[in-house]
C-alpha cells in the first residue's frame, strides 16, 4: 500500500494524534453492529430495549439483552487495528475518542480514551449512582440491585434520548481540536452529536484522515481517504512510522 506523500509529511511532523473510532473497527473483531442479527433479539428494535423507560418497565429483559451483548464482547479480542493504535503511543501523543462501548481499545493497551457512548463493562445504580464494574456484581439474567440503596443497576451506556457524558464529549472535542492529525476510523460519522468531533478537528486545522472500507458522508471533508480495513491499514501506518524512525514524544 502506497500512502500519499502529503500524508507521510504530515505524519513525520505530527505530535498529537486523535483516533475517532466507530463500529467498523469492532466489526473486525467479530462484534456485530448495534443493529446486527443476534438470534432472538433481531425481532426487537434496539430502540425498544436501549432506553431508560424500557429498562424501568422491564429491567430483566433489558439486562438480559445486555448480558447477551456482553458475552459477545467478552469472546472478542482486540484486532490488529486496535493494537496498532495502542502501539502508536510510543511515537505520538495519542488520544482515542470512541463511539464504541466494547472496551477493546483499553484491552489493546490504549491509555487515553474518551468513551462517548459509555462502556458495557461498567454499570451504575439509577438511584444513588454508585458505580459497579463487572466483577463487583453477580451476573444473572435479572437486573441486579444496588448494595447501598437497593436501586436498580443499569449498564453505563448512553441510551436513546440521553445526553452524551459531558466530560467525555468535551475532552474528546478538545483533543480533536488540538490534534495535528485526526484519523476517523470505521465510522460514517453521521451520528450526532459525536460526529461533531471530527468536524471540530477540521475547523481547528487538523489534517483529517478517513480509514474506512467504503466512502462515507465524511469523505468530502477528509484531507485523505484510505479505503480498506482498519486491521490492515493501521498496522501499515505503524510500520511507516517505525521505518521513518519518528522519535517518541518526551
């Protein structure tokens, strides 16, 4: 794969890099998209399960669906794309801003991550907001109750009709605005408000590199589009960085 010389020049002088990632990179680890065909669940619309009212009406049903999704995530492994992003921390100040809830970036070794839509491996009480990581609660088909107040414990993910966590969005937006290169990986960048982040990077003068298997709505705004799988493209970018002996920050 031959990369555009302008891109290689930008890469050689870059210090701060952001990876804005979406479902496409996780799909390469075998995690189906939100609307994928998951057996019995494909008869139900995600909107009927992934919202607060649905959880309060039938917490056990919604919890069981998320248990099904957790099982898929736990069996998946970070792919070469996730690992390349983590490896690039040796050469740049790297920030990951992800729309994914699967925790694969952290499992791959990335350190600085903003999770715009939450994390399926975290949970919290709807009453007192006590947080529970998965090892802290008994995983059954029934929604667990808070050990402190007895309230229902829900997944720490953003449901339909809910706001993105302000600290995650503002942190991701700031990182994007300060970046020298913003990679948009495995996402069509059409889900707002998350999709504002690469546009904010563009407005601030960052060099936008799209990595996707096909053109998207973002293609017209990207400075450079590389069409292919993240698990193939990103390791090649990492090898390019290694061969050019770009020095590690600090």
